[in-house]
C-alpha cells in the first residue's frame, strides 16, 4: 500500500512538472521598481489567471519609461509597461512600438506636499508657490499646459531646481519647497512610508482638467507580426484584464497580494496606492468599455497637448500609437 501511495505521489508531482513545462514563458517588464499600480499584474499571476491561459509570466522591474521603451524597440523586452506620452515620443522618433492596452487613462500628475504645510491646494495658491523640479523634468510639459490653461506661466511659480528626483522629495520634506510634481498614488504614499511624514496631494486634473493618457502595455511591432506571439499576447492581455478587474473588485486583497512581491509596503500604503490607481482607469469616452480599451479621441487630446507644449512631432494617423485588437471583452475568461 505504501508503495502504491508513493507511486501516486510521484505521478502527481510529475504531472504538475509537466503542466508547468507546457506553459509558454512570457517575460513582462514594468516601467519602474514596484509600486501599487503594478498590483493587478501580480493578482493575475497569484490567482492563476496567467497559468489558466497557458502562460508562465515573469514580471520584471524596469528603470524608467524611456529606458524600457528602448528595450521594447530593440526587442530585448518585446512586451512592457510604460508611460504613454513617453511611448508616443518614441514612435515619433521612429521606434517600432505601439500600445496594445492602456490601463491608466487619466494623468496621475499632482502637486505633492507635506500635510502640515499643504500648498497649493487651490488655484489661488499657485502663484508664488515654490515647486521643486529637476532640469528637464518629465512633468514640465503637462505643468506648462496646466499653467497655460489657467492663464498663467511657469514663471508665475518659484521653481526650485534640484539635481535628481530624490532632491525634489528632500526639498519638500525639508520645507525648502512647497510641493513637487509627481504621481499622487505613488510618490506621496511612498514618501510617507519611507519617512513617516504625513503627505498630501492635489491632482492637476482636479484643479484644471489637464490630463493625458498615462500607463500602457506596449509591444515591439515586429515581434507582434508573428502569429504565435499574437496568440500569446492575446492570452496575456486577457489574463491581465482579468487581474485588473479582480483588483478593482477586491482592492484589499490586491494590496495583500502585491505585498508578497513588495513586502516593504504596509497594507495601508499598498491599499492607498491600489485605490488611487483604480480611480483613473477610464475616461469619459471609455466608460463601460473593457479594461485597457482606449479611445482615439483621448489619443488625439494627448497628442495635441504634447505637440503644443512638449515639441512632439504629431502623427497624421493616430493609429500608429495604439490598437485595441488584442484585447478581450469582459469577463476576460480563457477561450475553451
């Protein structure tokens, strides 16, 4: 009897190993080191959504959207997660890349400040505020558009120029600057986690309606011409959409799952980041549509903003930036 049980166990283990071996390897590179916006991808992996699609997804950290876009363009990381505006600049410079799903469809850009010295929280407080920025700050384009829409110029604030992103945070923490520009659901909570200083933030969109498409899953165009890769991409996106939907519906659980990969986060901060992420996954044009589906009107608005304020060379055909063809409709279940 013991021999029979041992044989059964070995057969079961062998079956599991065989099933794992049959999964298609699928590396996926993030835009940056881990933060709460990435939680839905870990949900899809933890809940077995990728495995159900026959995929063994390796989630890799990135080092900034510009660098990651270059890795996608060179086919070193053919599928990745980057800032949409950064991808658009890459396309205008000849990179063979395109968005296949946009998960953050409103800009998370915000004034981030100490809660005990909150400024600016309203339009009347903007003039004269000390705003920490780096030279060539990626947030300058949307900030310029924001100020222009309010009938002001960047010169109406006191720009505190620092050497690097960490310098922006230190300037605010040390009260040498009133605020910095950053992602409300990422930088503020992380600063609070690391320093214990209570942080606050006010979105540019809430003040003046200035926004762009934000985070997107992108692919190398040449890689995506292969039929096998197209099939894997559809399965990856469907499972990812399922992960985002599950995270939307179960935010505390999503934060807990994310913390397995990023244990430095407290549940409170992880949940705060997940909640913030889920508040900007659609625009007025994409309400009721499947997760990740983007609208050409939002791409046009984003291009117009970047062309006016960030010297983007506009494309005559907006379809060079994106496609929705690989995405699935809810409930994002595997095809049988």
